[in-house]
C-alpha cells in the first residue's frame, strides 16, 4: 500500500514531475525514515518502486536528499545579499555616532540588529521564491534554474525552515532593550512579509516597498546606536539608499520583462514598455542624487 505522501507529491510538486509523452519510468527512492517524498513502510532496508507511465507519463524523478535541499535553500536565500544588509546597519550606526550617549559603538544592539536584519533578508528571499512558485510565476519557462522549480527543494521544506528562522528571530527580538528598535524591527519584518505575499503583484508599488525595506536597515543601525534621535542623523542616507535600490529594482524588472509578461506579472516595464520604464527609473535615481548632494542637516555626521 502506497504512502499517502504520494498524493502530496502529485499535488505539490506537479511542475517538478512534468511529463514528456510516451512511456517513461518513474523511480522513487523508498527507505524508512529518509527524506524522499514517497515512502513504503517495511521493516528492514529500503525498496525501489518502478512505475510505468502511460499517455500522461512522468520523467525520472527522485526525492531530493537533505544535502541537495540544503544546497538549494542556500541558493534560494541569496546569502550574498546578507552583507549588504549588515553594511546598511553599520552605515546607520556610523552616521548616528555623535548622538550616542555611549562613548563608543553599542556593540550589543548592533550585533542584534545585524543578526535580525540577516534573518529577515534571507527569510524574505525564501518567502519570495515560495510564493512565486505557488502562484505559478516561477516555472520551467520563466525561471528554469530555481531550486523549487527543478524539484531540488520541496515547498514543505521551505515552510519548515522559515518556521524555525522566525522563531529564532522572535527570540533575538526579546533580547533588544530598546522599544524604538523593537518597533523598527517589527515594522520591517511585517513590511517584508506583506511585500512577498500581497504587495509584490501590485504594479510599481513593489519597487517602492522593496527599496523602503532595505533603507530601513540604515535607520535600524542609527536607532541601535543613538535611539530615536539617530533617525535625524541618517534620514538623508536612508533616502539615498531608497532611491538607489528603487532604481535598481526597476532595472531588474526591465531585464525580466519577457518572463514577467509570460507569467502575467504586471511590472512597470510590462505595463509601460522598456523605454518608459527606464525613464521612470531615473526619477528615484535623481532623488537619491539630490539627497546625497543636499547641504546642511545632521547627515554631515557621516563624513565628520
């Protein structure tokens, strides 16, 4: 008798099991306690089940191993973005250093702020890929190399990792002794979730929200160093980061315009076209330049 998890595979991983016509052989690695998607419970060693397909036959498929899934999760987390988030926190702390009540950096708060930012950054990447896969945005046509599309990572594995990642996030949040900093982290986390689940399909809004989330990391560093007053010292750097990321996000949408159009995602380039979208991307870039060149204000503390 086949395990009921076979039905989960058929429903959850249909894209990973696409057929090519004719009669193919479907291989499932079956062993007790293993990570494969289908199991057949017997005492002793694992068994191998050979299923012969018919008109709607399937390709040769095996459940991903734990090592394969870990590699896929690391790829999905886009860890190269984590140093950027940590650097944003450091920039904010550096800009607010003159307003700090302590003689030096608030290392404890900065460490917590960096750790919390890293978890949110990597977690948002996982959430983003999970919901794009579920909505049918990431497919073999639009994103053929994504781990969830190839079957390297299963949806339930992503949910398991996110559950424990945000459990750690909440635990670290309890260690923050600043109410303003806690509220900032919660707002950033909530905005990240809303972006990935609800706001990303909204034309234009997703670019602004993504830029705002990253810019908030600068404010988090300032708050960690100098409390609420720190935001006064870094509002210009925050505006610069927001404008630059907004510009970059629009350029990335221009690059992905064909895939987004196929998937039915109404990004700015899909709606306005490449040329108008590029012109639109120059507006936040100009705003970032204006903020960077602006005279006066406490933002001069960055170079003082």
